[in-house]
């Protein structure tokens, strides 16, 4: 079986599920378009920060605001590669439901989840698949996010990392 294009990890998959919740009751024709935009590198300048994701999609500036966690969920730790423990993915509310996102797009559609916003979220899910700890960094200001060797979050996390 080949790896899925979006959602290769449980953490990226949580984000894909949030995006595709728009298609639960009826097909959302914007989803295939959004996947195509993400697949064909139409999402550029993707910046993912705590509480904020920005990108340019087909020339439209997209901004997505995300609510933050008040604290890091219990047991959530990252290893030095930026991976998170897969078994926690279903118990932690890692992705933000579309209804809780504050979205803005420079295109003219009145749909707050236009193809550009959805494409940005698909591209974001791929970033999360590459480095799952990003999913936590989106929701909580982790320390030293630019250091590739950082061990995030809490002292409990550090203890877990060293094998206690
Ligand atoms: Zn748009």
C-alpha cells in the first residue's frame, strides 16, 4: 500500500479529517479542487506559527487563525525528530474543526472555506505529516521552535524522552 498523499500520520490525518468534515452530509466539490491546488504546489509561502497559518494560494492571501490550548495535553511529548506518540493522536484534540477557525481569503467568494483555505489546510496537513510536533506548536507556544533539536513542552516531556 502506498502512503496516502495527505494524512500519512495520525496527526496529519486529524487535520485532513477536519478539512473533509465539510463533506459529511453531501460532497463538497471544493475538496478535489483544494487537493489539486495543494498537490500542484499552488500553495506557496506557507507559514505555520502558533495560532496562525498564512499562505498564498493561486495569488490569494490566506490567513487562518487557530484557538490555542491553555496548556499542553497530558502525556504529549516529542522526540528529537519532531515525532509525537501515535497512540495519543485519537485522544488529543489536535486539529481545529473548521467552525473554530477564523479564516480570511482575498478571493471574492463568500464561503469562509473556499478552495484556497482548504488547499492551505491540505498543505498544512502535509507539513504536520513531515513533522508531527508542528501540530502541537500550532496550538501552544513551544519553546525555541527554530532549534531542530528542541524537546518541547514540559519537564514531564523531557523525563519521558530520556526514558524514565
Ligand atoms: Zn479563497
